[in-house]
């Protein structure tokens, strides 16, 4: 019982201490939203150079349904492969919900909507979901993407497993 109590006190202290390490910063939230808006413009324009300016050299990307991509060069290679295969982002919105910062790191939570054209599909495809981005402050005071991950709010397996009768309900 003493052990459980001691561990509970330690866990509570850790939560209390870590809560003071991260602060909300409305000015930084606005700056990150502006960076996201720049990123969206570059993505819709298929401007790979402008997209890659947003990433730290040692960035890590963790997309849905794919392995981890490590490093700016590998992220750029993956983006170019998607572009060459015919994937085209027609419209996109990134909406920053919350930004917490500590030192040279900022943690962004947000939502996205996206409309795109996919090779082999006659109609476009739309999606919405959420993302987490860890931004790193650089020596020139700019912010770069250090780690990013996102996933859809829609369950593709649910659609595939529904019978036609279920879809009509």
C-alpha cells in the first residue's frame, strides 16, 4: 500500500511539474498559423522548394498508413514521388487549435481539411482529420517543423466493410 501511495504522489508531482514546463502563447499560435497558411499555399501550388523551407534538416514525418520518414531529404523525395504519381492537392486548410511551448520547442495541435485528386479516381477525394506538429526554434529565431504526424477522422475500413443495406440506413 505504501508503494502505491508513493507512486501516486510521484505521478501527481510529475504531472504538476510538467504542467508548469509548457505555456500557452497566443503570439506563437498566431505565428504558427501563419506558417501553416504559407505551407498550404506552397502545397496547393506544388512548390516543393517552398514546402521544404518549412522543415528542420533532421525533421521526422509520420504519415498515416506509411512508415516513418526521417530527414528533410527523405521527406522531399516522398513528396516528389507523390507528385510524380499524380497526387494533387486542390484545396487544404490547417487550423491551429492549441500551441504549447517550452524553450525552443512548440507543440501544435490542429485540424485539417483537404480536397485532392488521386490517380485512377474519376472524382476528387476529400478528407478531414487532426494533426500534431512539434516546431523547433532555429538559431535565426525562425520556427521549423521538427516532427509531424496526422491522421484522418474517417475510418476507411468501416466504409469497406459496410453492406449496401447498411449504407442506405
